[in-house]
C-alpha cells in the first residue's frame, strides 16, 4: 500500500528532477499536468473494463506508451494531453488544461537531448507508483500529497505563488466555520488553486456525508491558476465542478440570464491591496454590487466583499479573509463598513495570528457574513481574538487542531469568553464609529511580566507603513494629474 509519507517523498523528488527543465515558478504547472496524465492513465486502466468509464484514453495518452518514447518527449506529452481533451469533449472540467500548455518549453541552457534525458527520468520515477485508489493507504491520498507539494513549493517561491494558495489549516478553519451541507451551492470567486473548494469536499466526507450533490463554483483571473485549480480538483478525485476564467469584478462569469448566480455559501481568501480592481466600472455596474458604496480607487478590499455579499442567497453565509485594515480604515471604506454593519450582515469578526498566510507576514481576520441570523444573534457581532492561537515554525506560523477547535467552539457558542470572545451590540459599534478593531472589544490577558509580542508589533508596523506608502503613491498620482510639481 502507498502511504502518504511515501507519496510525498515521490512527489518532492519529482519536483527536484524538474529543476533541469522548468523554472521554479512553473514547477507546479509542469508537475501537476504530468501527475494528471499518470492519474488518468492509471484510472483508465482500472475503469476500462466497466460498461461506462468516466473518460477514454487513446493509446498515445497512456503511461505505458509514454514510457517507451525515445526522444522528443516534450512533444509526445503535448500530444498525449491534447488527445485526452479531444477524445473527451463532454468532460468540460478537463478542457483547456493541456491544449493551453507546452511541455516542450525549457530553460535556454537546456538542449533537447538533456531535456529528453530529464523527462525520461521523471516519467520512470513516477512509474514507481500506481495512482489507483485501491493502492492508497487512506482516502484522498493523492489530494493530500498534492497539498503538501503546493505548500512546500509555495513556501520556497514566496509571495507571487502564495497569493494563489490558502494554507490548508486556514482553509479548513474557514470551511468548518461555514459548515457546508450536502446539496448546497458553494462558491469561491477568487479561487486561486482551488484549495478552499477541495476542503469543502473533504469536510463533507469527514462528517460521513456523500458530496455527490455538492455544487462547487469558482472563478480566477489568472490563466495558469485557473487551469491549476481544475487540475487540483481532478487530482482530489473531484469531477463535478464549474470553475471559470475571468476578472471577478470587471467580468463576473458566474452569471445566469444576465444576473449574478446566488450561492448558499461563499468562502474566499481574496487578494490583498489590489489597486487596479475596476473602480472605473463601479458607478455603472450592471449587477448592482456596490450598493453599500464605491470603494476607493486604490483599494479593492471592499469591492471584493461587496461582490461576495451580492452573490449570497437570502439564507446564505460567507467567510472572507481580510487584512486588519479592512476593520478600521477611514474615508469611503468607513462609510461602506457602517452601512454593512447597520444592515446586520456581519455575524463574527475573528482575529488570526500573524504569518499564517504564504507570502505575507501580516496578521489577518476572518469576517463571517450571514443573511439569515438566528434570533439571538441579530443586531450583534461576535468578536474572537485568536491572535495568540498558533504554533511557530521557522518560516511560517500555522494553526493547530486545538486552535481551530477553540475558534469553532467560541463561534458556535456565541457568548462572551474572558480574554477571547465578546458579543457586541450594534449600538456599541455605532458608539465606536463602526470600527471593528478586535482589540477594542476583546483584550487578551497579559502574562505576569506584561510582555509585548515584538514580532507581532513589527508586523503590524510594516502593514501600516505599506498602507502609508500606498496612500502617498495615490496622492502623488493625483497631484501629478493636477499639474502640481513634486519636490524631490
């Protein structure tokens, strides 16, 4: 039987082999497609005897054929992938994954013979394993191994890669807070690599339910990420989903009859500090998403939040990861925040520890929105200060199981817990000018030495400095447009 640790080792070694033919930021693109070829070949071998296999693989797409290719292996991989799409036009989730990718591209210093040698080594390395469920020591083994590989490569590659991937424990927390149920429609409008969507399926299965009728939707602006999200779901053995390519604000794709599709759950970790988010279209938005106000030109946070609110059913809930600036920034954002609070849409504000996300060390928060609050939760907001709930590691903090359990328990209880949680009436929020700073409502107990978490304070300072730099950049731009010369 193949264990998780063994498969992790196989995949990490495969990534190491790839160094010879692929740049670091393309490892996931290259390796995930190769894994999908291997997985489909092994599944087809297993299912070809069934009356109705899920898909068909021509001979040139089967792994035993690829093992025998003596040269021009990159070209053979291109033909194998494209043939799968051609022979399976009804499998819409697969379309575009291979046709829009070129296995032959390589680093300039690598000639075709060296590329063939490395690809041959990689193919034979992956031939050591059978990617069939009957050989897996535990359910969703391949999906878990892929999550490990993404996490490892994201940690190495840093910010650009981290923007598209939510750490598994943060995704798990989001999903457990929102409790998706069988039969629900779930959307991540900024889905990145699709980690939150795969987590929804995992949680449904963990609770002993069948996810067959769970409806998964997503959208992403980046072509590479869009394809990777589909591959990620397929490698998790999820074949029923609808992920679309496009700018969620400028060109929302999840539309029916000219109106935004509505969902039972919207769960997302949108990009932070996006300055070119579509301000120029907000005043004429045909979907009426900005009913709480138009966000400032240089900050898209509340544009993303309002899109999410506009796609919720009347009984729907949403969970969104935000920077702490969303909780207190002034100007137009202050007015938007006031209107959302007065509409009684915010159910909880959960402060998280710093350095939980890839590519940024800043502390973040989760906002829980609910269009159908229970009677005892109406006109109230629960604040949870979980900023000290984490385990440190060398490069990254992470949530432990006990941290997630504590947050979930406090959210479900919806009552005060000294130094950790507090239920605040909307009247008190109004008295505090609708500022949602968690420390204003929940003070964590200090130890006997009244120590200050210097690392956390430095991270907060960096966030404020970044916000100031963005503001100065915006001001300077306006001054230049007015013809005012700036002194050096």
